[in-house]
């Protein structure tokens, strides 16, 4: 395997990238100058150094050194956000997109992936234990009324939704929480990552 094939293999592991696109990335890099390549490889090497995982919502964020609570992201420390609603999403990109279209003012939790239909070890695929802990904690502080499962309407998303709601069921019933999904208003196959303002607003208003 030469270096072109080797790097192609790395890129083809990226989400949504096939071998052909991966190869185009490699040839693109070959046309760049050394300055560009050095900067890119520096950025990749430094990426995990300054980025943390938020202790509350589990998203990746850049800590603000002047913050009173450096273990929490800017959404979780924001006192103006509505702590009664917790929106559960699969990926960081879903969260950033919902923030971008932005009329949601509640809190989040990032599961970190999906549970596929035939998955044997779902607990290892998503942060379900952590989600349970967070919900417990919020309940102790009387801070939670509704959980919204905001997952894409594709087979993985729907299976994850079922898995999570089954696990949350006892807690939800015990504390009389409302659990809803963005079902209506999203068409089948919709990726949350690519939502536009109106679709999100409708789906949010019509949550069931
Ligand atoms: Zn957070």
C-alpha cells in the first residue's frame, strides 16, 4: 500500500465519506503547499489538547479559563437557559445545528452515537448511563419536567429512540416527566444535522 492509499483509508473512515471522496481529499492535499499541510497537521495534533467534554451535556467544547465552572460548557453554565427541558441528541453536529437555527432555549445531552438495530452492546455505543445520572441529579434539584428525544428519523435514529425511551421509562413514570420526540414535522430520513429553521420550529412545536 502506498501513501496515497494509506491516507485514503484514513479519510474513508470519516462519517459520510466513501473511498472515492477520500481519494479526492488526498489528491487535493497533494496540490497544497507545505505551509498548508503543516498547519493542518498541527491543528489535528492539537485538537484534543484544548477541547474537553462537558460534564453535564457531554458535548465537546473549548473551556473558558475565566469561567467559574471550567468543567461545564457555555450552554450548561448559562443561567438564562430553561433547565426544565432536556433535549437528547445523537451527535455534537446535531446540537450545533439546533443552536444555529436557534429558538430552542433548553438544555442538551449528547449521546455520542446511535444504537443500530442489530447492536449487541448498546450500552457501549451511547452514553446512556451518564444520561440516567444527569436526569437523576436534575430530579434531585427539581430541575426537570420534559425530555425531548431529538433523533434523526432513520432506522438507527428510531432504534436509538426506542432503546433510550425503554431505559428511561421507569424514571419518567416515577417522576411524572414528560417524554416527547420531534416525530411529527420531520419527514422520514431527515437528518437533524441538516435541519433548516422552519422544519425545526415545526417539529419542535408539534412534538409528541
Ligand atoms: Zn454542557
